[in-house]
């Protein structure tokens, strides 16, 4: 319907047939997405309502949990922003040394699953970890200097491994924003810092909010690292109800509260976004002249190096030490190649589907302004908030009961990944589309360009960096997914994270280390390829 | 340049679209009479060699799904409408009793299961113990001289161990089984007071047993309560650990042995293969492979224990699995009231 509206506005090209087709396509798309995400949500809601009680939980402990969970996710997001924003700005807009290397290294932490990051940091900063042992031998006292366990450890680790969500979207947006706005501000006598504060940051707000939201929701739904770091949050409490007490009702209740919290977060983000309009892109994707840092070049590089040490070099170093020898890699590659292939095929399929569907949804939602668009992208976002274990169990019940031919195939895994990660694609593309001046399209339409031409010639080139970014994001998330995969994988069909998990549980650390490194390498691979090609201006 | 660019685009798009299709791994075959699906909470290291030997001997394909016992049990419950697994192997019997209560297991008794002592199998034949792990006190030899190591779990409440103790929370079913056994033998009031004293003594409740034995091995804790195979694992890694099988003196409590158990899932596609596998697990060859892999205690008195203590030399409290299952919930309440980390 929105399609038809804008066509009528353009006036010249009615194209009734293709217009109706597009409309039907939009409706089918939205119905498909609804059928994908709503059933597990409704199932959760109905089990929660049926339970009607909190089981063994009291309201007080529930409030405590909510408080800890929100504080942890909030602080982790702030920490992630503190890492991501300076890094993105330095890499895209300045002449900092090694900025190209930093650019692709900065995304590597996303390829490190947070549970693996947490394990590495426990080895490094745990009570008997490398650093404490070293400090004790240095001073001769057995005092415990640093302790990664607990709330602050959780904040530290989650921020470290989620900041690339913000970095990716913000650096893509920085690239896509027209530097002439900033240059004009400079020429009008604004200081570099003033430009940053008054021009650049406001232009980046949609991307910062979208990236921050991804980091925040990740922290809300993370189970692996927080359980390792012994923090009591919603996800660990849900796990406890499910796997110790076998109390599905209490678990559903807790999950439902978590979903409601997510909903509240999403609504407030929406309110923040709608207050202002952010149309800034006028269509040049010209690269800005890098700002000369002068004598600040090396301090800037040191800052970037520090961030990358914490989030990449230290965890990878710990894993290398854990692996021990090169043969471990060749052994693992030979023995477990089939599992690596499983992971790549699954994550690739999920990423491609999520990119295509995400683009179509963001495109239709943008046109379906108002509550419909908001409801669709909101629904998709909530999928991200259902803890993996809970999602896995609800999909088992739903698919095994109603779609038994689908359940037990890898198709279930692809759908689970879409439910969890489609929002990364929709949000990213949405943010990019939000920055495109609608007059551009209208102008093209008035020049008798068909919607397809507008899409291809105008929108696609402008959102292309974002399309690469979201494909990579979803690929990375799907490569790392563990909780739902453990439950939903067909027997005999393991993925890389499942293998890392199994070998870790069985205390085969060398193997687990080698597999974790392979997981990181394969997860990062597409990102590396795309950035190289883009560096050479080939895509 | 334009051409090269177009080529790169075409190949990127082709890779994104076709890559997953071409690389698509062969799907596991649909349920066939010669395919056995095992849901296993036991370590892959322990079960896979048995499964391989079984497949070789019988020609039956075995697909293994390894995970946490509790997670797989939840899966079996959710899959009730169309069961996907044929055989369930768990690390503890309480979960089996829960599944029995929900009618999810298919009883099976044979000559092989008869050889297993009664307290390691279901009274109705719903599940059978296949190997066991004793609850032990693990200590760090650098922090605790051998002669000072506690001989009874009750000694752990002594202030001299303050701040030096660790145990896995009830997320590890064997921890719950240990506490439940104590409730069964000594009563709820006694257990409550004992656990409160452990709490006052700074007992650290960790996520899993691996954290316990490694923490003790590295010296983070002087003493840990864990399962007997972990002692051998720690020793194999060269960690300075010693082990005590507690409360073995005449008139003492004894220490529980938790069975790993196997059961046929009700509605299994290939129940016959599942039954064959249980018999194979209990056969001398199956026991040799299973027990040899992971330092477990054979439950069949005649089986060769290898390196580990044989079952008959360990004094254990006589509490049936059904009784344990009944006491599980009150025990859990008692523990979490003392410390939510349990």
C-alpha cells in the first residue's frame, strides 16, 4: 500500500501490475517473518501465563535479577561505546598509522565468542591466572591482585567482545556520511573537536544507537560468558530453572520477563530515534580527506593498540598457548573438517538469507511508516532477546509437533539463526536507509525511473557498505551460536562451537584451543576478504 | 576496472548464494532400521569408542548427539510427540527417574542388565547403570599434607578449612545427588545445619566439576568435593592432587557412587538397536572400552576395574534411586535457601 502511495506521488509511472506484485510480495514477506518469530514468542507468553506463578522465585529476587541484568548490560554497552567510537573515528577519519590493519582487526573480537573470551580471561586474570601468578612471584605475597569473576568481570568481557557491533555500523556510517558537511563546518571556523561534537556525532546517532542496542541486547541474552564468570543474571537463572529444577513454567516466566524488558528497551530506543530527523546523505560516497593528527599520530595508534590488545591479542595469545603445538591444528583440521564445513555452510546460508530478507524488510518498513513498520522491526528485534536455550526448547516443541518433517533437519538451525539474528540485518540496513534523503528517490522517480531502477541505481550503491557489514555480522553471529545449536542440531551434525564446547567440557584443552582459533579464523575470513577488496576499491 | 569489478561482484554473489548449497554437508540419513540415534550426556571420549566398536560389530550406523545430561533430558521431554532419539545415556540416575515419572522411557531387562547391582538400576527396568563415579574429596598436596587430609565430609565443616573449600553447584547433577543422599541418610535437619556450617566456612559453589578439580589442581582451593574420575584426570595432567574416599571407616556414612545410566527412549525409531547397544555396553568388551576411557568404576562386580578402585571395595550408603528422586526437590530448596549459587 505504501508502495502504491509513493508511486502515485511520482505520478508518471503507475505500473499497476508490478505495483500489485510488489505489494503481494511485501505482504508475503511480512507474513513469513511473522510466522517465523511470533510462534516461539506466543508459546513463551502462553506458558508464562499458564504458570501464573514464579515457582520457587520471589518478587524480590526477580527484581534483584532484573536490576543486576540491566546494570550489567548497560555498563557493558557504555564500555563498548568507549572502545568503539574513538577507534571508528581514528580509523575512518584520521591519518593514524596502521589504520587499515586496525580497521579489520577491530572486528575480530566479534569472531571470538564471548564464552571463549571469558575462558581466555579466566586463564589470564583468574585468581590463579597468569597475571596473578606473575604478580605473586614478583612480590612474594599470595594476595589475589585481580579477579575476573563476578559482575565487573562480566561487564569487562562483554564490552570487549561486543564493541565491534558499534564499530562496524559507526565506521560504515562515517564512510557514507558526506564529509563536505564536516568540511564546511571546519571552514566556518569550528575546531576539530567542535566538528566532532556538533556535526559528526549527531550525524552518527542512528548508527551509534543501533550498534549500542545490538551490544545491549547481546549482553541481555548472553549466557555462556556470564555463567563462566559466575554472575547471576536472567539467562543463568533461566538455565538453572530449566536444567536443575526442570521447571519449564518458571523458566518461561523468567524468559517472558526478559522479553518484556527487551521490549521496553526497544520502545525507548525508538523514542530516542524519532525525536529528530537524520537525513544527511545527499548521495556522494566520496571519501573524506583524512584529518592530520600531527604529533598525536602515535599516541592515537597506542590507544588503538591497547584496545586491540585487550580484545584480540590477549585472548588469541591465551588460546595459542593453550593449543601448544602446530600439529594440533593439522590434527584437528584433518579430524574435524566435516564440522568446520557444517558451520560454514550453515552460517553462510543464514547470513545470505538474513541479508536479503533484512533488506526487503527494512525497505518495506521504511515505506510502511508508522505503527506497521515499527511493529515488524520490533518483532524481529525481540527474536534476538530470547535466550538461545529457551528458543531451542520452544522450537523443538513447536516444530517437532507441527512441522515434524522440518524438525531434525539443518533447516531448523537456519530458522533459529534467522530468529535470533535477523534483527542485526534489519537494524543495520534500516539505519543506513534512514540516512538517505528521500528527495533523491523522488527525483529519480519523477525522471521515470522504475522502482527497480531506483533500488538498483540509487539505494543499492548507497547501502552497499552496510549490506557487506550486515552479511558479515549475521555470518559471525551464526558461526558462534552455541546454546540453540546444542539443542537443535540433528544427531551427528556438530558445528564448530559445539566441538569447542565438547572438548572443553571433556578437559581436552589443546584441542578446544585449536578449534576455537579455527572458529575465530573462519568466522573472520569473509570480513577480511571484503575489507581487502574494499581497500582496493574493488567493491 | 569495470569488468573486474563486475566479475568480483558476480563471484561474491555467487559465493554467497551457491556456497552454502555446494558446501552443504550430507544430511544424516532419515530414520532407518539400521540407524541408532544416541543422546549422550556422557563424555564423547567415553561413548564414541564404544559406539564405533558397536557399529563395526553390528553394521548399525550410530549418530551421537553429545550434550549436557539435563539439556538432553529437556530435549526428550519436548520431543515427546515424535521422539528423535533411540537411546539416552545420562550421567546420573535422578534424571532417569524423572523421565520414568513422565513416562518417557521404555523398560528393558536382559541377562546383561541382571548382572548390575540393584541399587544401580531402576526397579522396573526403565534404566540401567553402565558405570559409576564415587564422590571423593580431592585435595592439593602442596596445600594439605597427606596426613592432614580430611577423612570424612563432615570434617569439612571444621573452621580449619575455612575459605579453602569448593564444590560444583547442583547444575552438576552429581552434586545434587550427593546432598540428596545426605538428606536420605542423616535427615533434613542435620543436612541443613551441616550445609549452613559449610556456607559459614566459605564453601565456594562453582559452575561445574571441571572448575572444581582444576581449581584444586592449580591451588585456587585446597580441597574440593568432586567425582572419582576427576582425580585420575588431574593426576594425568600432572597436577599435585591427592584423593580421599571419605567416611569409609566401620560404622561410617560411606560415600555415594553415582551411576551413569542408559535407557531406551519410549517411541524410539529403532528400539531393537537401542537394546542391543545397552547389552553391548554391559558386555566385557563394552565395559573394557567404556571404563578404560575415563577412569570410571565398573558396576558389574566381575568386570575388570583396571586402574580404579573396584566397586566392592568402596563403602556406599544404601539409598535407592527412587528415594533419591523423591528427596531431590526438598534438597534443592534447602540448598538454595542457604546460598542461591547452589
